[in-house]
């Protein structure tokens, strides 16, 4: 008997009717003879609403309390799905992340899973139950509740699949699969039949919300195929897996954008050893990810240092960087939150010249100014004004001929 892990996102669980729809889909998987574990997100909009509520109560909610509060969203949806399954005549039980053995570190609001102890899940499967696990949450060694970061239920699902040695992990969402660009922005975007872990990781890291980056990382680490498909139709989705040939696809496969981008520039920094370390150490300690870093050539031993962080981290980042900038004698520290990131991605770009030139030409023709550029072997990213992101995605999708049928 195969064991599969299915995950249903917030829009698939948005109201009672949709939860009943999920229950019917889970039932189908069960009836074809599989043992089924389901991971659920909170009902759509719940997490945002709980965050809003917390901020109404106080300006800076304490992270431990906020995690307990946010974890309740997934607890609610898991219990409702268990009830829906029982009312269809199936044996089902809901488990919180802690009950399901999701053990994490203590970094509240972005905790990492250290281990999954699947004992309780296995016991419930042996009792013939469909097991519903509340996604996005875990528990520390000190028995404090943590959350895994926005979109983290995907990561719960793949971690649970890995710990159970599941055949595959199925991620059900509100689009048919992974597309050549966000289908909400580019109606001509086409669905990919399959994509390798490496490309998918860049896609997820650089803004495609459809999968949480750490879920893709775990999938690759434990070699678990991940199916991304719609919970509203039976059309085949996109499979994320290893072993996809790189050489045959000598092209850009996807265009990705991210609006959660802010830039910090420290102006007039003395150009001497130890300065970068003094600036970036406190950010690392506070678990703030820094992405693009550019240091200008120095004039008279004075330089400018620019880097990007997530817009949602900007206030915290500025409060850490400003005192350091002052202490090292920098002139000033300025920020800009109205930015976005646009990336072209494809393993076929490796060692092949010309992609950057084509990207810059297309952005130039659309009248879009590039502020910063970064690259990896399979990605080129430009930081541009947030208001131009939509135009940029469409221009690049066209320039790289991605809207020409299923690929
Ligand atoms: P869920 O609530 O099911 O976890 P998410 O909202 O987190 O769903 O992710 C699905 C969304 O990801 C889609 O509605 C789509 O707008 C967005 N998305 C962004 N880029 C892509 C892409 N390349 N392919 C598919 N979906 C994408
Ligand atoms: N409910 C959480 C969020 O909205 C986690 C998730 O949906 O995966 O980010
Ligand atoms: Mg999601």
C-alpha cells in the first residue's frame, strides 16, 4: 500500500464548501488503496488577519506569543477537515505540529525543522486513520510553539513525506502547476510538465510563491518527487524532481518577480578591512537575509555600500545598520522600499553567453531602468522600480519566447 502526503493551501481551504471539496479529494486518494497524510494551511486570509489583530493590540508583538497565535490558524483548518472526512464516513484525526512530532529550532517566525519524529503519525495510520497535520508549525526542545515562515506549510508537507519515506508529496493549490511566469500577471504563461529541483529552488527563492523554498530544498535532499497541481481540477500538474537533463534545454524557462524588496545604501563608508563584517554580522545574527550586495569603487578611500533585504525586514535592518554606520564614521544611511526584483531562470543558461544582453535590451526597450544586477549560474536578477515589475515580467516573457505553447 503506497503512502502519499498531500498538502492543501489556504485558498483550497478558504471556506466550508472548499474544505468539503478537499475532503472529497482526500477520500479519492484513500479509496485507491493509499495510506494518506494530509498537511493543511490555515483557511485563506486567516494568517494575515491574525497578524493584523496582533498589531492592533500592540506595535511590536512578542515573537513567541505571535507564533502561538498564528499556529492556531492551521489548527482550526486541520480540525475542520478531520470533521469533514468523518462526516463522509472515514476515520480521520487531526494533529497539531507538536503532536505530529515536528521539532524545530527556536527562531520564532522563521523556525527551521530539525527533525520529524513520525511515531504518532505512524500509530494513527496503523489505526487506519487519515492523518491531518496542521502545517506551518512545530515545537522546540523547550516545548514552545514556533512557525516556519510565511508559506511554510509546503515545508511541513515535504518534511513529513521525507520522515515517512512517502512515495511522493502532492502540493494542491489554486493554479494548475508551475508556470513560465506567475499566471496572474502573464495570462500567456504556460504550464511546465516538469522542473528540476535546482531551477525550482531559484524560482521559489526569487519570488514564485507557488512553493516555499525550503520545501524544495528538502525535496532535493531526500529525493522526493513533488507534484504541484490544482485542488479545483483533475488536470495533471507539474512534477518537481531530480535527474532532468540540463543540456537539452538551452534556454530561459521562467520569469520570476518579487515585490518584497527594499534597498539600503550606506553612503560615505571608509574603505578599510572589517567594515563589511561590522555591517553584516548584526544582520546575520538577527536572521535577516541580505541578497544583492554592491560596493562602489572607492574614491579617496571612501565608498558606498548598497544591499537589499526583504521589505518586511527593512525596519529591523535599518535599526541594526544605522548605529553601525554611525560608529564606523559613514556619512548617512538611506533606504528605498519601492523596489522589485525580476529574474530570468534556466539551467540551460549555464556557460552560454548572450542571455544578460538580451534581458537588458528587453528592459531598455520597455523603458525600464535597472538599479542593481546579480547573477547565479542559472539566474540573472535585476532590481527595478516596483511599479514597473508587471511590464518587466511581460516584456521578458515575450523576449525569451516563453508564451508559445506547452513546453
Ligand atoms: P497556497 O495558498 O495554495 O499555498 P500560494 O498563494 O502560496 O498558494 O501560491 C500559489 C500562487 O503562486 C498562485 O496563485 C500564483 O499567483 C503564484 N505564482 C507565482 N509565480 C508562479 C509560477 N511561476 N507558477 C505558478 N504560480 C505562481
Ligand atoms: N498560513 C501560513 C501563511 O499564510 C502558512 C501557509 O499557508 O503555508 O503564510
Ligand atoms: Mg503557499
